[in-house]
C-alpha cells in the first residue's frame, strides 16, 4: 500500500471546502483543515456543512491574518497538498468593507505561499481564483488568456492572489496553480448568495412562511455549475506533473431570472406573482456576461461538468424545503 497523502484545506467549513473534504476522504487522504477558533466554539452554526464527517477530519484553529499560526500548522503537518479556498468571498460585501476583503484575501494567500517556500517546498498548492477577475469582460467566452478587469475589491484581491501564485511558481519553482472557477452553487451555498437566497425564499413561499422575494438585477447572466463537480477539478490540477492554471465552468450561461423560473416552476408557482425588484440590491458595478471556455481543462485534465443546471436548481429548492421542515416545523 502506498503512502497516505495529507491534504490541508483552508475554508474547510465552506461550500467548496466541505465537498472537497468528502472527495479527498473517499480518495483515502488524511484531511486537515484550519478554522477560526470561534468556529470550534460554535460548531452548530459554523461547522454545519462538515458535521457528518467531522470525526474523520483533523481540525486546527488558525487565522489567515496570522503568519505565525499558518507557519505552525504547515510545519506540523507538512502536507502533500494545500487547497487554499478560504477568503472573504461575498462580492456585495466586498463593496462595503474593501479593507478587510483586500487584507484577508491577499495577505492570507501570501502567508501560505511564503510558509510553503520556507518550510515545506514540496507541498503542492492550489489557489481558488475566480471568474470575478474578468469583471468587465474584454471578450466572451473567457479562457486562461483573457485579460482581467475586476469590478470589485473581491475581484481585485483574487487577481492579486492569482499573480502571487504564478510568481511563486515561476520564481521559486513551487508547484502552485490557480483554478479560475466560474459560479458554482449547491444546497450548501451560503445564504448571502443570490442562488441560495432564491432557493430558500421559494421553499418558504411554497410552505406559506414568506410572501415575496426581493431581488436586484435579475437579468445578469452567469455560468453556473455544481460545486461537487468543481472540487474534482481542483484535485485533478494537483495530480498533474507540471503546475498550470485552468478555467473551470460549464460554457453555458443562464440569467438570474431563468434560475428563478425553474425554482418556482418546480414547486408549481408562477414567479411573476412573488418577485419584487429592489434598486437598492443592484451592485455599484455589475459584471455583465461571464461564460467559461474550459477547453484546456477538458483536454488536459479530462474534466467536464456532470450535473446540469436544472438539476442544480431543483436540488437546492428540495434541500431547502427539507431544511425548513426539519428546523422550523418541529419547534
């Protein structure tokens, strides 16, 4: 039997981190995660996505704002792979608090890369980049050569992380790569994201708990996939002999309105009766059309998305109906 691989996931309590942890456990990895101390003190609210696998994980408290705590963990574990998924990732919030978004996202990435270089140079590093880096798109669809034009401090912080990753790869010969992931959702999406806001509201409206759903720009289009598919792509990138950056998406776009329609149709309701447009919910600078050209990933990683858009939406609505019935109806 070969050596058991060790993986460290930052952001293990998030949507992507929880699916990646499950995936790596299935691959017989020893899975480590670092979480904020407050998460360990409030498991019900902060560790809900990994509750079912928590006893198989090795969790340590650390902060992306503390270089010393990152060094301590990397020195202790000497992981084969690090998946850096932790970030302030909610774009609308990044307009409200630019300082902490830039500080956490850029410094956190820099600290991990520096710790790898100094204390664990054989560790392979994955950086979660984002299609938000393309922002005001220069061409459609977007691939690995499309210029960046970020439209939020979140997008700017991801461009900085991407460049840091590339710089450490080229200057210090570290196996470091970025996955430029387009929007990916799931029943584990945070409630602040528009897709989860919609699926949760549709469930509540269907169950008679809520009357209307207030939204901003419902005409903006996104390339939406399922997080479960995307974590496999992350892993595939670190199994390559040579580190490389990849665009990961579906190559298909749908508007927020189409997401809404599928969700309401699924529960037998007409969406026009419940949607209210609130101008306050429009972003200061909107990203118009993001669409992935994932040809390189398809060719080199043999990766392609498996779960169709309609199934993703229906899964989210069904999961929220179950969530509400389990948590609200039994009180």
